[in-house]
């Protein structure tokens, strides 16, 4: 995410990798989500079921599994994931709760499941398994649920023009070397961490609703006053929608990828399409090809600037102005870079947020360099990244980068350490190893960890292998 409030007024001044890294993961190796859901525009609800085919890929026997119930973070006004200063922006028309209700869970189609929901936050669902699940074993379970979407202009909610349907369904927690990652929906940052899965969605919406989504819409069928929309989204780590009866749509083919812009005003909406297409084109050539068939940018009732989801980003309608085109371009370039750093190459955004945000921010600077020249890129970097961080660091001694979201003091702390200092790490690294080796690092990091979750140590190992040097000291100096 790149928040508009942190973008200052700016003066506009691979080596061939192994084929396995460029091929999609086999479906048989992935967990799958199949949803049959219906959206009510009148009630702002989603009702339906999801069937999860889960495979244990870890060397441990599992006796239970955990899923996040993110909508319940929006249930209580005193605990919603917004700072006090943001409440008025998030709920301009007053607070109403958002939540998810779990109505029924069955295992292997018809066996009632034993489950519980964390009483403190309501954000974690635990399902007990009928027998321990060994590595390579699968289990199938179906969850019947209802989601109430709140009148929030954050990631999850609605305004006058759009409905952001994100982090709305029960999604599996990640099991890694630290066990189950059942972190809460923190106020700061992007509090998400998920594995790549396959998604198949049957979505029913009122017939006047235009759907922007993760994945590709395979078909749309009229059924009375509704449209039934079939969506396939393979090899993605989340699924999201933006809905609106007001959307106009334009699209362009870029290197065989369908790039789409969903907008209200055509002049600026077509500019957004150009920025997204330019970003896809540059990142394809510099990092490695975008591994999906479609990418969409949606103008939204979203006060926070921009937010990334797989194959889909939404951008604040406040940026869709002829007087604000550079900021619009910058945010689109940033969120598009997230399709590589978060979407394809994942990481734990709760514990190592700098890894995707820092690299995404510096990749955005490289976009500026590509299309506007090095002098402009340097000026932008100094204005909104290094200059801001140096001002911040004079008053703040604790700027350690690898820590959980709950350890950051406020948005200023988070932005300067994660975005700005993070981008400075990559700028400094590029200066030390040179342009050719830096490009090789990004190529290898992308190809080696595409569809996986990477760590800071994984990145360091890639840099070491490309440069033939031990760069642990360099990273320790910056990260600690």
C-alpha cells in the first residue's frame, strides 16, 4: 500500500532461469478455494459458502487448522483497525459494524466439524481435524458464512461509488517454521500473510453491478435481476473484488496481458490505463514477466491512496484529477510493482513488512527513472524518500526495520522505516554492486521465489549468490 498522505508534492523534473521457476505451480500441490457467494447491494452483505481443499505441505502432523476471519476486526468501533485520527476519514457517514458470521462447517461434505472462534478478537477460526493430517494428506471442508460490509472507505467497506470486498472470506493462516501465524488485523501496515492457492468463484450480483476482480472473469450470465459471474484465479495468495454500478472500463494488451482500468471520468481513467500499462511493460522487461493473464486498476472510495491485491489494485478517487496526475501515476506504479513484490513473491507482511514495501518503493523509483530520466528519479527519491527519512531519523533513534507491525509507533514511524528506509537499502545496494548485478539480483529473487513466501535471509542469500560476496554485514548495518 502507498498512502496518499505520505506522497509529498513532487517536482516533475535476466539471466535465463530454470524453467521450473517460470511455470505455474501444479494445481495438485496447492490448496484450493471454491466459493459460491451472493452480494446484496441493498443490504451490503455477502452470503454463501466456500469449500477449501487443503493440503498439508509441512513436515508435521496437524491436528487442527486455523483461518483468519478478518471482517470481525471491523465489528467494534473501539477496536477497528484505524487510528483515532483516521476514524473520520474511514467512516465519513458514521460507524456501522462489519463482521462475518460462521453458520456451519462440514468436513468431507457431510461430517459436522468441531470448531471454535477466538473469543477475544473473533478473528481466528480453529477447526479440529477428525484425525491428524500428515504431510501430503488432504482434507476438504465447507464453510457457510455471511459477511456484513461496513460503510468504511478503507480496504473493506463501501462509499457512494464503490464497494471494496477484500479480506472478506475465511482464509487459511500460514503454517511455517514458527507454527501457525494467527496475527491480528493490526492498525498499521498491511497485516496479511498468505500462501498461493487456486480460486474458483461463482459470484451473483445485481445486474447493474460492474465487477473488477482478482483473476479472470470466464463468463457472465443473466438470471432474472442478477448476473452470475464465474471467475478463475489460479496461483494467487488472496482474492478481492471492487464493485460499482458506475464503472466505465477500458483495456489494453501489454505483452499478452490484459490491462484494465475501471474509472468514472474517461480522461483520467485512460491516463490510469496508460500508467498501469507502462508499469507492466517496464517491470516485465526489468524484473521478469508478470505471471498472470490480467491486471486491473480500479478507482475507488478509498481514503488511503492505493492498495494491492493479486491482479487487482484500487486507487483513491481523490487521485483521479487532472491536477494530481503525477501522484496518480506514482501510486499506480507503486501498486503495480506490488504484483511482483507481494503478489508473485510473497512475504510475511506482519513481521517483515520492509521486504515487499521497501523493494516496491524502490522499484517505483526505477519506473520514474525509466520514463522520466535519472535526474527526475533522483529528485523524487530525495524529496519523498531519503529527505523524509533523514528528517525522521533526527528525532527517532529506534529505526530497526525487521519487527512486527505492533511494534511501530504510528504511521509516520511505519512509513519512514518500512517504505523510505527500505527503499534506501535497495538504492544503496544498487550503488555498491552496480546496475547489471542489481538487475540480476531482482531477476533471480523473482524467479526463485515466485509463488512462494520469501524472507529477509532469502533475499540476502540471493544477493550473495549473484555478487559472490558476503553482504550480511551490509544488511545488518541497515536493518538493525
